[in-house]
């Protein structure tokens, strides 16, 4: 069933890629509570009818509307489509720390979605780059109702694939992106840990394979 859900996401993605972006369902916005009381701004698109439906979730630091334009293709294919501003960005509460809180917040969001009356309890995630990393982070937290993920061009290791590829600091990737995100303070933390150590284990998928129990399609 998990693999069938993943195949359904892949098929729907091809429809979305070919479609002119249209908003065909009126969205609803929720402030979804996390375990520490912080609330994250979340936009929800539901298919017509009474449901329940399986859910596709995207978590983004770039603003919900940037990821929500193809919502009509998802709902037309029988998915509830949900996009969330990650902690500390746009309308979401809390402090923005790139990818630090995405395991716990991803877990809490998936489990909140699974409990909604319009949800079947099956939640899948997808996304490219930062959104793909957020999906990987959620998978490492192993929320019980996350059943599949489709991840595009997203690293699985902070140190080896983002910060110090081959042991060399990736200035062009890290500095420009962190400046755009107004998170330059993270650079000092990166420079403190220029040598591979267990500091990076929390977000390195190779250290968490035993916790990941869902099919993930990685597209690069």
C-alpha cells in the first residue's frame, strides 16, 4: 500500500508538470500547533466531495503560495494538497533555523494531518531542493502516518553533499542561499564544524536508515 501511494504521487506529479497552474479549490488556512506550542501557517486544498482523501504535504521556507499553484491538479486526482511555511518563515511562528527543526515539525505536521476528519490518515510528501530536504528530515523522524515521499535534487548528508563536499567548503552554495534566507548566522556554526564529526549525524540519512520505513523515490 505504501508503494502504491508513492506511485500515485509520481503519476500525479507528471500531470502537475504538464498542467497550466490553476487554483480550482478554495483554500483554507490553519495555524497548526507543534509540540512546543509554536503554530505553523498551513494552507489546505481539498477535492470536491466529502472525503476522506489521502494527503500530499509540502513544507517550504519560500512561502506557501510559491508551492501551491498546481493545487487543482492534486485535488482533481483525489488528493488533499497541503503546503506549510516552515517555522519562523512568512506567517509561521517561531525562530527560523534552516533544517534544524524540520524533523520534529515534519513529524508533528504529518500526525496532525492524519487526524483531520477529511484525511484517510495516509500522508505523502514531495518537493525539490529545500522542500525535498524537509521531506527527508520528516522521514528520519518516522511519523507513523507518513507513507511515502518523492524527493528531487535534495541532499541526504549536510556535510558531504552541502557544506563540505570532498572536504572543501561550498561557498557558492551556502553563503548566497543563507544570505537570501536572512540566516547568515548559520555560517559561524558551519565554520566551527569544518571537520566531519558527530555534530552532523542528526541530519545525515546514512545514520538513520533503520528509522526510515517508507518508500522514497529520489530524483536527481
